[in-house]
């Protein structure tokens, strides 16, 4: 009898221990899930902050002096609740340190309006890729010289049809013949705009940026612009105009986009960048470009440029203080309507932490 009681006690003890272990695992899972939700809400707060700051922007033009362009003090590890949020953007002229703020989509070349001749001048582009992009978006079934239509895509192991319609996202490029992840994203594997030690594939010490930093599917002017300022300095009423897609903001476009816009005119692209950097107070009206390039070059691009931006890409990182828990959200905000709309939203947490964060003790850590 005593032996039976001892066996029963042993079995009960094992059951209690197993139950306790299961409860601890459940609690850990619950805490982890709660932490993930908190990090996600912090990332969402960063997007909300971007919406608020863009709503508060009352200027009628956008340039590199705007607070959203590059502002580490304002947008890096902003404390909120149990953690922080950070807004990360692209600094085209520096790949050694991260930049903080929003990315202007009008600073890029629009995939739906760029000509073949402009596309071929983008970094990493070839004539074959440019033809394939044009074929993907056009409405016919006639292939360009080196392009592809549905007959090619239907021959693939996993066949699909050529879209023959405008691009809706930049990531859609991955469906186009010849566009690989390397072409689209370049060496920037974790999408933080910095050449990290494990990303320098060719050993040249320079970040090979992919197409994603130079092209967009979102840039579009509204049917009616905001207030304009006349030569007398007095504000004028909005002037109605047709909705225009693909205008490039001459105040914010990097050299690579300007080079493509000018179809390879290196001297003119560099002249625009140099004049823009050396001359203050020129951002309001795109006609300042007349003083940077020849009359012929200005005539070529005058209907393709603007000084106003309406779409912005925001990468928001929510991070819990003192814990290796974070969420990364990438969104595109369109401010053509009131209230502004989020027209693109993607969770990119799987790319890993983009920057080194500080924990509760102020010690820098790069949580993996």
C-alpha cells in the first residue's frame, strides 16, 4: 500500500512540475506577444507623427531645408511609453551613417511616366531592363527590342501574364523580366541606407544602391495646387490644373535622378546640384533651373519638374526600451486629400534592426 501511495505522490509531483513549466512557457509567450504589440504600436505612432508633421507643413514648396528632410534630433528614438520610435529615410550623398526623417517620392523617377531613354540612365539599369519595364506597363502585346510580353511570362515555370497596366508599387518590379532582388535593393540588404560591413559585396567601400532608392509609382500632383505667391509677394488663389503624374521635385532630386531625367547629360545634372547647393532662397519656383543649365536643357525638362511634393515614404521603427524587441513599418503617405491617406503599408521587421539603439541605461546596442 505504501508503495502505491509513493507512486501516486511521484506522479502527482511530475504533473505539478509539468503544469508549472507549461504555465511559465505560456507566460513567456504572452509577454513576448504583448511586447511585440507594444513595439508595433510604437511604430504606428511614428507613422502618425509623420502624418501630423506633414499636415502642419504650410509652405507651398518642398526642399532640403524642410524639417522632414534630415532631422536626427527630431526623429531618432523619440521616447513614448515603454519605448521609442524612429523615422528613417535615405541620404543619397552619404552611406556611412543613417539619416532620419521622410523620403520624398517626388525626388524619384516615376516608373509609369519615365521614358525608356530616361530609365536606361538609372543606376544598375540596362537597355533590356528598360524595355521590359516599358512592356510591363504599356497596354499592347508588342515587345520592345529587348523587352517581354505575356508570351515570355507564360513560358516560365510558374507562368503569369504581363500586366500591361501601370505599376502600383515599386516592389512590382520583381515581376518584370530581369529585375532581381539585387537589382531592386542593391547591396543595402537591411534597407537602412548605410553600407554595413556585411553588405560590401564588391569590396569598393561604396553602397551600391538599388532601383528602389531612385524610382516611385506614387508621385502625382493634385488637380488643384495650394496657394501660390506672385511676383509682388502676395498670396494668390489656387489655380486649377489637370492631375499630373511623375513630376520630379527639382529641389530634392538626387544627382542620379537628375541624370536620368536629362537622359544622360552629366554636366547639366551636376550643374543643377551645384547651383542648388550654393544658392540660397531659390526653392519656391522651378524656374531657378534656367540659371543652372542651358536654355535648350531647360526647355527639355520644364514640364517634367516641380517644387512641390505630395507623397512621402516613411520607415518607422518601434523599439521597447531595454529589450531586444522592435517592429519596422514602411508606409507611403499621400497628402493630396484631406485628411492625408496612407496608400502603402508593409511590415519589414524581418530585415532586422536598421540602427544601433540605446537601452534603458543609455548603452548602445544593436539587437538582433
